[in-house]
C-alpha cells in the first residue's frame, strides 16, 4: 500500500520511466533502517525532480503542438483567436440564449489526454457537474459562452487555456486536454441591486378618517291636549 501510494504521487506529476523501482525500493529500505537524507542529497533530489519535470513539460509541449496542428485541419473543427479548437457535435437550442460568465451551468463531460487516457468524467461519477461559467479553466469559459443549452461540443484545449505548466492529478504539466462537453441547463445569475441605487419611495402614511358625526336627535312631538 505504501509503495503504491508513493508511485501514484510521482505518476501524477508525470514521472514514470525516469525513476527506477529498484532505486526506490533501496531508498525505502535505507529510510526504514534509520538512514538520514543529507543536505547534499536533498539538493540533488530537488535538481533531479526539476530537470525531470522540465523534460516532461518540453515533451508534452511538442506533442501537444503537433496534435493541435493536426486536429485543427479536421473537418468541422474551428479555432478561436486564443487557440481553442472546438467541434459542434450537437447544436442544441439555437434560439436560446448562451450562458453569461456569471451564470450557473450544469454539464455532462469527459476529459482525456491526447493519448486517450481519461482523467475525469461526470459520467463515471454518475451525476452531472454544476458550476459558474467563470469558475473553470479558460478554455471552458470561452467555449461555454458560445454554446447553447442542449449543445454537445468537442473541445481541444491548449495548455495555456488549461492548467499550463502546473500538473494536476492525472494531468502532466503542459498537457493538451480533450473534452466532450454537453451543456444541459443554464441558470442565470441573480442581478444584484447596486449599493447606491435609490430606494423606492415609502408609501404615504395612512390618514385616520374622522368618525361621521351622529345625526341630531329628533325632538319629541308635544302631546295634544285632551278636551274636557
């Protein structure tokens, strides 16, 4: 379990064949025996990690550039000024409004590397993802405001519009990302009231209507005298 956990950690940042499993096993045994890492060893390790990541980054950039150039020539693929490549698979509700940056959207999606390795999927989790448009990577932000509810697009995202040189779990540094995105619904953001907006005038106070005076009492008719 410990070895598997360590292997997963270094694999996440893209280190694979650059490390010998025999060296790792030997180092683990030395550590368990009480051997301490010397400052010079720490410095050497840091240099090794940096040079390895730099090499991985350069390799991914070259592979990604070639992939983007080839994909951009495919039928139906459009390229934006930023370099985002997209293909409309299902147009969706063409008369509906596209999402705005502050709107909340619900999507189903699948993400993979250019070699087909899947690193994330709402389908695998069994439920769609919901988030604000301006809360995701730049490539998605750019695409979502062009999509319509019900649309399904294929996105090819250059590193600069994704995670760039920062590795993520399952995503090595400088990776081109491939997504299939289905926009299921859009919830418009609630417009906030400006802090200095004039308030609606208060209703005038209710006036108390004075009671209607009672009619004066009718004087009694004097009795007719009786003849004797």
